[in-house]
């Protein structure tokens, strides 16, 4: 696919090219991955890129997003990359040994939990001239192992790029470790104590007399921003996207080999008995799709009375947790389909509310008082106005009903919405979900499409 960059993306690419160390504070949905890959591609074309590239990201993003983005675009698809996240320790060791023995330069993608191990392995032989930290805010704790490890090798990194939409979600105190990795303390101080003393004053004290909290001094927000302005660029959706804009995002999850084996066995057990010969009966298409979607979501009813549930995995729950964390308190409307999905969601996110249709709940939502609201498309898909309370939608489960799908989105994406709407689809790779989502997005999920999607999934 040929990438056509927006003006703001072109500006961000140029910023990376012109700065050996840079922080891109870009809202979710502005294309941070594409921007970064394009910058490296152009640096290589100009002969200004040397050494290996290390991409550090949350595990799911490291396993799915970066490899998918590299292979997706015409100008990046030929790049050689090694995925170090989500593989066995043996395979990682083999990749490390190969790295030291070859002169061929590659992109290495790793999850952030492995950074201490990576630094211990290579130490003075640090082989990554270029490092990208995706979700830079995950290094906001100066006491964390990952920060301390990366701090040791930061001086050896020739080009460092930090990507985040929320650099300081709780306090500007969290900004110091992130900027330190970029400039070794040149802008905000060599240690957290000096930074804190200069820009903050203590609030309440503990019984031992130590500050329990810190508050920014008057006027010091601007001082901090001015000091990092030369290496940081900030962009928000409100500034660069036509309002309101609808952005769809596909978050792909993967099963482990053992989970995939169970999935295939359950698929045969629960689905194949419904097939008459080699053809799927029309009356059974929805039932077949229901079973396949349950398996994709991570659990399935084991009996006809829907009393017993077989659990397969929690990957979608993990992905939803990352979305919630990344949204930093912005309300999220999450659509589920099956009752056992709701039970798992409620157990994992006890702070969330479940839609009950009561006026007082709608008022609370539209006042921004509900952080996460679970809703079933069939019960909350028509005639309700959610647009004043939030602009983020998550489909934990897909519905095969085009009407319900469009109506669910229309609860938020409607007149009166003042912010760009983001619709996240959490799907499981190599399942019927991909085909159904493609049909939904193309607005053509009719009986024939449903039959084709289910038929294709059974064949695979």
C-alpha cells in the first residue's frame, strides 16, 4: 500500500530527520508508527542512517503493530526486521548471537520488559545506534528497572526517538525520566531531586515528615515546555484532524500455539456438527458465526443451556486494558456481545459500569462521570445519545449485524460530538473476525457475505 502522508505527518518526519534525539508527543491515531518508519526510510535513502534500529514497545504493539506496519507500506515493506517480543528465550538468544556475528543491519523489535536483560547481555557492546521508544511514558518512573537499564546505554545511542500521546498523564514530574533518556539531563537536570526542587513545591507530608505530593510552581509549566521545545514536538487531533472525524483502529491479538490448538479443536467440536455435508445451511450461518466469535473472544459456551463456559485466553482483555490505560481517563464506551464476555469484563474491570438504560446513568455518562461503560449493541444500539460523554468506542466483540454495528457507532459519532471519534476493534488474528470486520467496514455484510466468511473460516 502506498502511504500518502498528511501535512502534519510530513512535519513530524522532518522533525525526526533534523534531530538526532527527539520526542513526538502525538495523540493516538495520528500515525506515530508510519511517521517513524518513513523518517528512517528517508534517512537511509540519504545515506544518513547507520547501525541497527531497536524498537521498544508494549508487548502487544511489539508483536503486532510494528511488524504489520513495516510490511504494510510500499516504502517500508522491504525492510529487514527481527521480532524479539513474544518468542522463546532460546530464539531470542539465537537472534542475539546472529546480531553480533553479522554486519547486516536490521530493525529489532522488543517489548519493554526485556530491556534490562538486553542491556545486561550487550553492555559495552551495545549494537543499536538507533532506538525508538514507543509509548515513552512507560519510562516515566526513574526507579523502574527499565529506566535504569536504558539510562546506562543512552549515551551510546546516536539517534533516539520517543513516541507518546501522554508524556505526563499524572504530573510533570513524570516528564523528567523521559527527557533524561534523550539528553542526559541537559534540559531538566541531572537528577530528579534537582528537577523537583526547581519546579515543584511539596504538599501534604507523611507522618515521617516527607512530602506526600508535589505541585508545580506558578509559571513553571511554561519554563519546562520552553526547555524541551527544541527536541519535542506536540500534536493533537483537535489541531490536525477535521472535527469531528471518525478514525477506526484495528488492534490484532495472537493466540499462542497451545491456545491455537485448543481453538482448532473447539472449532471442530462446536462448529462442524452444524454443517450439513460440505455446505453450510442458511439457518445455521448465524449460529456458526456465534461459535466462531466466542472462540475469538476467549471463551465459549460448552453446553446448549449456556451455563458452562470454557475459557480459552485473555488476550482481548489485555488489549482492552492497554486501551484504557492509554486513554488516560477519557471515557470509553465498550461494546460486548455474549453474556460470558460481560462477566469476564466485569471481573477484570470492576470500576466500569454496565449499561442499564436508566436516565440517571445516561446523565452520569454524558457528564463524564463514568470511565468505562459496557453496552450490548442490541440494547444500546438505537436511539440513545452518548456523544456528550465520550468519543472513544471499543468493540470487544464484533456483531455480524451491519445495522447494529452502524447504530452502535452512531451513539457517539453524531451531531453534537465535538471531538474526533476513535473506534477500536479488538480482533483475533486468523479468525472469522477479520472477514466480518472487512465486510462491516465495506458496508456489505449481507447473508452471502456472512456465509462466505464462515465458510472460509471452516476451510482454514
